[in-house]
């Protein structure tokens, strides 16, 4: 399951999600070849995270690069 799919299906009563990524979009990679051969537009396979989660108050998006994960502190 992809992270964006997981975040969409989390029960907001129990979970809050913070998605951290350097880019603000998801690309549907199986169709890259059609974009490369000019059969479809790049915008047809690229979706902004903010649009995907616009109605999900329990999902926050941060445009950043993760530097470190401290599993002992849960951060």
C-alpha cells in the first residue's frame, strides 16, 4: 500500500498523519511511457498531494527533506 493510500484510509478518530516530501505531487509511474511518447499530457499522471487530501483534516503535508529519524523518541 502506498503512503498516500494509507493516509487516506486512516481513521481520523484515532490517527493524524504528516506526509513529508520534497515535492508536492504524486505521479502514476505506469503511464510514464505514454507521456514520453506524447500520447498523454504530464498533468494526466501527476496529482498534487494538497488536492488529494483537501478534505482530510487529519492529514498534514510538509514540503521538506527528512534529515534524521529518532526511533527511541518516536520522532
